[in-house]
């Protein structure tokens, strides 16, 4: 029977990878929305349409801190598992998890940084 620790590591790795990607997508979406709003304003579009697009922007911006919070929790969880499972450090799943942690580290908030909308 396969070691259940591998399954746990794979699942936790997938969660960290997905949350890091999700945060990036929301940030990109917010930037695109800002550009869209500026274009609408420049083109003299209806104020109602601009306000609706600003609401969409606000929703995207609100998701970034939520993603960061969930990513930090998942990151710490996976890091804790890897720290306690040192006997697996030469396995493919362990090494993949370490790589994902390194990539996700860039998405974590810096010390004292708080994303506000």
C-alpha cells in the first residue's frame, strides 16, 4: 500500500499552486478592469456603465487579500508537512512540493504588508 503522506503532500501542493495562480488571475483582472474603466471615461461613456465596471473592479480587488490569506494558510500547512517529513526529502513529490513553495513565496504578502482595496 502506498504511503498516505504522498497523497497528502500532492493534495496540499495542488492547493498552494491553485491559490497562487488564483491570486495572480485576480490581480491581472483588476489591472485589465482599470484600463477598461479609463477607456470608458476617455470615450465619454454613460456614468452608469462606468459605475458598474468600477463595481467589478472593486470585487476583483477584494478577492486579492482573501486569496493571499488562504494562500498563506495553505503555504504554512504544506511547509509544516514538509518540515516534519524530512525522510521523504529525496522523493519526487517532496521535491515538487518544495518547488511550488518557492514559486508561491513570491505571492505571499511581505512582512507588515496588507493589501487593502
